[in-house]
């Protein structure tokens, strides 16, 4: 049964849950949804950061709730899903699985501990969110899911093996769900940006020789903002689009990888050796 009407724009007057809403793209999603008349549960492992986002939303005259949640823990995400309708007084209509961390370095430098840490948040966190909320959305017969991936899901850049694998899984999951859930009027979108100014480097595990350089690149050469990325993604969700690839470099890599994967891989290897 469709409780909300098929023609309703998903991003407008949404009852949304956003993970990693304490900063970066997650905060931008929460604020943009508030500006569109939505009610938002701002979930984050850092409750103080989530509360900061809530305060910004309330200053806009909208309603939001802070919720502490570690997306790597399935029971915590399930508890969030179980309590969300009661917290907002309305069934959830939109879930944004955004929480994520950064990790870089040569493959042989990556410990299994690093693999588990990154995958537990970047991939399992998204799996947990979808697993907990999809049954609710199917029962309601309407809704949306945005999974925040990365251009890393298809660019496969060197010295980012763990991060690349985590984001490739997010894309594969999103594509699969988009097909499975279409008949239930549930729209899925996967966001795949390149550089966006966020705290992902500061909160991640990047070797010292890379961390300052990576953070400088994020903050100075991103050519976009988290607010612009969130707005574009919500607009594309409303249009029924599966992919959001917000920047020109991300679109270029997407085109190269899709049209000539062998050439792209050779180009990647040559570039890595040349600039190393």
C-alpha cells in the first residue's frame, strides 16, 4: 500500500534518516532536506556533532533529532530503524547511508585490521542501513535510498585498495537494490563524487606522507562543495536517476572506464609509474 502518493518528490517534506550527519556531505544532506520542508534524524557516531547539525536545522525553523549510532554495529542501526517512526511521528520515507571513512596507502601496508575497519564502516554500514530500512520502505510502498559511494568505486586508483573495494561494494549494492525495489516505488541513487571538502581525511587513516597532501587537495581543489553535491543528488533522486556523478573529472573517468576499460587501466598504470 502506498501511504504517500507516487507523484510526491522524495526530497520534499521527507521524513529522513541521515547517517554521518554530524559533518560534511551528511550535514549538507540534512540541511538541504530541512530547507525542503523535511524532518530529519541526524545520526552520527559523534553525538555532539549530530546535535550541532540539529541546532543548524532548528535555526531554519525545521525539525530534527540527534541520534548516536555506529553504523558498523548492525544492532545499533537496527535500533535506529526500529525507533525512527516513533521519534518522528511518521514512517521513514528517505534513508541516506552516508557515514564513511578514508583509508589510503600501498596494498602491502594495509593490515587486515585496516581492511576490517574500513569495510565495517564504508560497506557494512551501508548494508546495515539498507537491511534495517528496506523492509519498512517496502511495507509502506514508497520511499528512497541514497547510498554515498565515491568515484573510487570505479576509478580504482593506486594506493587506495581498501577504500576502492569498500566503495565498489556500495555501487554494486545500490545497482542491485534499484532493480529489486523498483516495483515497490522505492527509488535508489548512488552518489559517486571525486574530491569534496569534508573531514574524511582528518577522521580517516591516511599515512603521514599522504595525509597533508590529500587534505590540502580536498580543501583547495575540489571544485565543488558538499552543499552543491547534496542538492544535486536529491534533485536526481527526485528525477528517478540511479547515478549522481557530480564533477567533470568524475564524469571523465566514468566515461573512460565504461567505454574502454582496457585502455583506462593501461592509462592508470602508466600515470602511476610516471608520477610516482
